[in-house]
C-alpha cells in the first residue's frame, strides 16, 4: 500500500482485526451451548471411566478447552487418562467402552490406537484414551502427549493472548495454511498457539514471519539439544519434549505462504485475507481456453479412491503422484506441473510439456575396449533389423532402438504403470482398473474436481 | 568366424594380405615415374635454394621418401631446409621463391607459414621451407620437425616393415580412420608407421589394438616424462620430442573404430575391410522411409560454406554443430543425434526427438524468504496478465510465462541463432543469410550431401 492509499483511508490493521474478531469470537450463546455440551461429555465419560478404573480421570483438551476456539468450530476432544500400570490392551478396551457410553451413536476409528468419534448437540466429539504420565518424554503413544500440551498452554494463555490466537487461526485458515493433517501439511493448533505465545501476538507473529529466513528455529523452553537436529524449514522445539519438532509436518510451501501473506497483510490490511473462499469450479470452456493458451497436454490417471482416512490416503496419493511424475520424466515425457486429488475417485494429474517421443531412442553400449562386453553387445545387435547401428560414438557402441512407449497415454495405459512407486492402496486400486484421460478429456474431472482444477489453472500464492 | 567356416575354407589372414599387397604395392612403372619426378623436383628446388642461400639443402620427406607409399598415392613433399641463422621473414620469402621456381604453376597456401603447392606429372607436390636444426626439441614451427621424423623412420623401416606399413595404411583407409586432418581426426602417416615399428607388423598391431584399454601409452624411445601428461585415448610419445603426443589429434571414435575392425579382421579376414567405399547417396524416398520409421524431426541450418582450408573449416563447423545442438537442448528441443557437412554449402544437421514445446514455461523466482528479491519478483509479475502465477512451490515463487520459442524452426530462424557459440567464419556466413530445413525439407540436402545422409541414416561402426 502506498502512503497515498493509506492517507485516502484504506483500512488500517487494527480496524481489520476488530472486524475479524467480531466474526471469530464465539458469542454468549455459543459459549453457553459449548459449556453445556462439555459438562455433559465430561460427566458421562468420567462415570464410565471410574466405573472401570477408579484411578482414571477425564480432561477436555484442545482449543475448546483453552478458550482459543473460533466461532463455528465444533471439535471437542475428551481425553480419558488411565494410570500407567494398566496394560495397553486393557487401556484400549476401557477406552472404547468409555467412548461408546459417552457417545451412544459413536463409531470406532483407528489412529495410533483406537478411539470413538461421534456427535453431541452439533459438536464433533472424539473420546480418546491415554496414559496419565509424570513427564511428556515418557509417553507411550502420541496421544499421551496432548494433555501436557494443554497444561503448558493453559498456564500461558490469558484472555488477551487467546484473542490473538483466534485472530491467527482465522488468518491461517483464510490463507489456507491451517491444519497439520497430511493433506494440508500446514500449522497445527498447538503450533499456532505456541507461535503466538512466543512472539506475543498476531501482529508480532506476522512481522516476524515476514522476515523469517528458514530454517527458523524457536525453542520456547530453551531445552533443545545437539542430539536432536531437525531438517525442517520451521523448527519449534516442543516445550514438553526437547526431542520433538512441533512444526515437523509443516512443509516449505506453507511456511513461504505464511511469509507471503503476512507481508501482504501488513502492507495492505484487509478482511479478505481472513476469509477462505474456494475458487469457482473451472468449467469446460475455461479449461479448454487454458489448454489452448498453454498448449500443454494434461494427462490424468483416475481410479476408485481407496477407502482410507485422509491421513493415510494423502501420503499414498502424494507418493503415487511423485512416482508417476518421475516415471513420465524418465520416459521422456517432460512434466510441467502435477497435482493429485481424491474424493469418490482418486486422480493423479500431470500436465505434460512433451507427450510424444520419436519411435527410436539412443541406447548406449559398453566402451569398445571392454572387449568381452563390447563383443556381446555388438553381436546382440549386429544383425537386428529393428535397430540402427551398432555404430561407434566416442569410445562406445551405440544403437538406436525402438522406444517402448511413444506416447504418454501408451505408457499410462500399460502394465508398466503398476511398476511405478505407488502408495500400496493406490496400487491395488489401479490393479482393479483405472481410466486415462488425455488433453481435453480431463474436462471429465470437472464435476468432481472443478474447484481443484480452478486452483490448478488459476494459481495464487 | 566359427571353426566350421574356417574349415570350409574362408580366406585366411595371409591370403587376404597377399591380395591386398598386390593392389597397394606400387609396380615398377609407378616407381620409375615417381623416381623421375622426385629427381626433377629435387634438382629444381636445390638450384633455386642454393642460388639464394648456399647453405640450404633439399630433402624428400613423407611416405614417398620412405618407400611406404601405397599405389595411387600422389603426394610428394619437398622440404627446403635453411640454416637457423636466417630470419623468419627471409626464410618465408626464400621458401616461396623456391616453391614458385620448382612449381611454375603452383599457388601459395598458408599453414603455420606459407608454402607453395602444385602439380608435376600427375603428382601433388608441396614445397615447404623449414629450418635445419640440431634437435627436434628446438624447432621453431611444426614443419621443422618433419625431417626429424623422416630420419627416425628411415633408420628403422626396412623393406619388410615398409610392406607392413603399406598394409596398415590400406586397412586404415579401408575402415575410414586414416588421416590426421581436422575433418577425419584419425591416424597420421607418421603415427601409423610408428605403430607398425612399435608392434613389429600389421597383424601384430591388429592383435594389440584389439585388446587396447585406452588410455594406451606408447613411448618408443622411453623418454616421456612427468612434465608432459596427455589426456588422449592414444598417446604415442614422439621419438624426436618427449613433449609431444603424435596421436594427439586422433579422437576416441577413431581409436575405438580401429579396435572394432582389428577384431573383425582377425576373426574374419576379408578384402572388403581394405576397400573404402562410400555408401550410395540416400535418395529422397529412402530418407522419407527413415523419417517415417524414426518419427524424429530433422532440422538443418544451411549456409554458404566459408572459403577456408579444411583444417580451418572443420573445427569451426564442429564448434558450430556443438553450439547449435547445445542451444537446442537448452531450449527444450531434445537432440537425438547431430552432424555437420561442408562442400559448396555448409550444413549443421540436428535430428530432434522434440521439435515443439508448449506455449508456457516454468520460471522460478527467488525463495520467498529472500525478502527484497522476492518482493521485486512478485511485484514484477503480480499484475501481468500474460503469466500464470506467481504461486508458491516449496520455498520459491514460480510463474509460468510465455516461452520464447515454441518450435525449433522458430528458434533457428530467429536472431537468437547468431548468439550461439559458432565458429567465427560460420557466424559471418550465417549473418549473410541461411536457410532452415525442417522434416522432409532436409531432402533438399540430397543432391549435395546424399552420401553423408546415407552414412548418417545407415550408420556402420
């Protein structure tokens, strides 16, 4: 923003922030509803837990517990803590039983260990069993750590900082970097709250992020040590565990994106940066226009999406995307950009700069002076009517032989696709059958993935 | 050759060699004619030289002098040696005067220094002035060395070895590796004779070459030293100068080719390996057949050949070939194979695996965290309607912008071609105008370069 614009009365930072807060602060009604739900959940869970194990207790964790949730959030996490002397099997059995008693319509899910998820009065509730331990470094599974995180933040977040956390979350959601699931690979709630504590506020975090030079390392408790080194663009040593980077899942793109939009917000404060909006789905005419203008050849492999939770599906999809892209490049089909989507179907999309190769390819033999190998190579091809050569180039025999796949479609439709490094369930899905779309045919993805195609062909930071 | 074939009476090595010798040994008539010409040349040159410098003398050098010429060779080199106390200008002046008196119809040529070339009774004669020195390591220019080479070989080549040299030369000519000019980059006469001396005969040389493991180093006088290291596939330390590799010009392809055909000859001795024959020129129909089968896109840049001697022209042509190939590859036009020809016109030919690219190309900006550069990059493209992006990929801004050249033809026809690393005279020739041929259009090269195209599209070792 230029000085003129500022003088002309463009929104200033505080004005924008006030308006955002009006939207994201839960109002009295919302709080009241939440309190009622939380009380009921804790009561049910505690009854069920102590009935089985008198020494168990129950805690609310997460942003709802810490008053850092933003209006409209509906996630409530109830942790049921058991003493460490009960064995794992018993803990799991008790945990599920408590879950089902707390959420009569709930269903079981499996992360590191099983838990029950369900609904109560419009809130999405997880009832998760864990061990109650003396120190976070003794944890037996990741969920055991959560209550420690909660304690740490509870002790530091006053009402003022909670407000800053809400702003920060709204901003991170607005610019698409919020969430540590393996689809987003962005900033978790815990990480966000730690960053706000560390820098002392939302604006301070923005100012700092705008000048970050990754790798950025923060160590709130100053207890990181040389035994634990992290190769991540953002490192925030867990205050409850010096061996853990809270930002391990946050990828370079999301770190850079936060930097970009932090600068943007500081230079030109405005509401729309706090409002995530999906682009309008790309329609077929717009897709054709892009392809005409770009003169690339998009290819897509489409299959029935494996029935997996997102945190299992997306890493497999990503592995498959990378494997297919690499295989295309190795076969000479130059890739401009790739993407992968999943809903009912899974899709790996590759936009090719080169979709056809000649019928022949160069095949280098051994150096002529490696006599035995060289003679074998020469003899193998000397009378082959399907190759050009052997001829000598530098010190080697060379032939030009038939290329296996002249088109990207030919490769993708062949069994060779299944030899690519794919996610295990994606590989099974492909083995059951898949569809290859080339060029304009990718318009068939529009009804299911129009929004994703819009994001692809009309990219923003 | 299998044992059965041998038993069935295929030609044996000695039978083949005898037949080759019948062809390559000059007969009595040819020798007599040569003697007469040589005597006349020496008389004329000596008269002209001593008239100007009483201390000058005249020698025949090269294969004719050493009796290692093969029937049909017509090259005679007359060296006029002046004492080292006359200055260079005088030497050149005297040398040209002696040349013109010896060859009244001769013309001047310029290698390292000027000499006269012409004809006498059907022989091609060079009259070359040089210094007469005590030691080859004192030479002032390359030609001063020649008489030392001559002395060295004269002392070692008896009639038996001279016969072996003739055979070797016939073989090297037959397989296309004879000649140290910068077009062929093969084996010089001097190198060939040294190799025969070193191994003791033609068959022995073949047996040794068949098992060479380059870099091969030979040092007939065992006077090579650590101060002179050579990075060539074949190193033969000059017996008259430890600082010189006689085989410096011989490239890896010709070394490998000699190895290949030496094995072939030993396994299956036959006359045709001693008989160089150009392939039949490729006609237009055959060219189209090859292109249909290969599905490549040949492109050719054709220009008026610069008026240079071959040893100046071919290095320039080679530099231009490499420069154009590299520029094509850098712009995404993948090259399968290239070649270059010269006659009346000069041609750089590149056979492309990819002749078209999309309209857009990826252009990576700075990492987002390099704030000043990153902001400049973003601002430069943020409102540019002709680019896609900027978006963020990993830690960087990226845009997809219009590619400069979508087709290889577009690039080759543009001024950008003149910015490629080219030979100086080729660059001037292109600046005066050139023609670009694409695909079937390269058939237009047939009338001038049909033989070269046949060698290209029907390659042999």
